């Protein structure tokens, strides 16, 4: 314990003496370039036009297809697989993706 105190004191004094050294003059930082114009990094998205008739037609088709799915699933529960069930589900997925893209 007695030996640790002088070593710690010597290290602290050395750090204080070395930290006080200065260069020949003050440290100069370069002046900011005032001629540079900063732009917002996020570009403005162009305004997209939504065709209400096309959106309504797709939504109506999607609703019509979706309303038939519960009865098809009931048939699957009875052991019968409707022939067009897979096609209906793919079309529902495609229509919903198209609607999401148009409305985003």
C-alpha cells in the first residue's frame, strides 16, 4: 500500500506536466466554406396521379374474389379441393399488391 501511493502520484504528476505542453501557437481550424450551398439529402418524391376508376375496379374484383374464399375453404374441410382456389388466391395477392403500390 505504501509503495502504490508514490507510483500513482508520480504517474499523475507526469501526466499533468506533459499535458501542459503547447505547440508554437494556437491550433487553427480551417474556416468553413460559406459559398457551398447545402441541399436536403432527401429528394422530393414526384406526385403520382391515382386513377380512381382503376383503383375501384381492382378493389371490386378483390372483394368479389375474397368473398368466395370461405365457401371454397369449407369444401377443403370436406376433402374436396376446388380447382380454381389456387388461382383465386394468387389473383387476390396480385390485386392487393397492385392496390398497395398505387396508394403508397
